[in-house]
C-alpha cells in the first residue's frame, strides 16, 4: 500500500475502522482513522483446551478454533501427551490470519502449554467444562449445554489416562460428552466439538 490508500483495521476494543495510509516509513506506516465501519462485537465466551499434538495438527486446531469463534485457546500437557515443540509466535500469527479471514473483530489468545492438573487446580467454577470423553458420554445434542461461559477439553492422540478421566468426571462443573462412535484425531475432535457447541448455545443464530 502507498500513501493515500484505504484499508480496514481493528484492535479488539474499538470496532472496525476505515483508515488511510498517511505516511509509509521504513519499518511501518502511520495510519489516519477516518470512520468507524462496525462497532465492537465479542463472540461467545468459549475457551478451547486441547492437549498438545503434532505441530501441523496444532496449527489446524488454532486456525479452526479462531474461525469457529473461540475466545481463548489453551494448550495443555496430559499424562499421554507426546508432541512437537510449540512455536507460540507462529500460532499467534495463524490466529490473527484466521480472525481477519472470518471478519471477527478480535483475535483469540493462544496460551503456552500448561499441565492439565494445573489448569484444573486453578479453575473458575463459574465456567462450565465440556469434557469430550472417547470412552463415552451423553451426545452433545442431549447433554445439558446452557448459555454462559464454557470451555471444551480435547485430549491427546493416546486419550486421557484413567486417573485424568476419573478426576474430570468428578468435577461439579464438568459435562462429559461423546463425539460419536468413531475415534477422532485431536484436530477433527476439536472442530466437531466446537461445531456442536456452537449449534447448541453459540452465536450462529445472529
């Protein structure tokens, strides 16, 4: 772009603005705000917690979670996690690109990997947890999925350990659900779970 050109920008707070390029510098540009095009809107209060898997699949999960409206993506390490090293800067860039592509006016945050026990120890009980359990649970369509703050938990390729599953099912804020009779890869499970959640209580009716 050159001086005088227009583009649309957002910062996650002030909505979407039409701006013009006022000056092109060596390492950036100065933009002039012209008018607000859309007011700020925030999507559903949904976190996606996913066990770290292979790099390419993590990147797919981050991209699709941003497209499907996740507010926050929390990477976790479970007892059976076996995955590549994570580049958070790369995942942040993927989330930004996906947000731009979908037209949303905020970018989901992507958190450094944290042990699952640590996440559960510091859990805010006002946020419900949809625990996708490959050993079985209520179908999402018949589970009690009510509006409010939620998180979806997706396990590693090797599944949750018996100890992790026992703890998760015992938590008062957890709803254990099944994603069907087939064993899904983590990226497929994340997309399926978010789609079902969105259909139940998300913002797809807007």
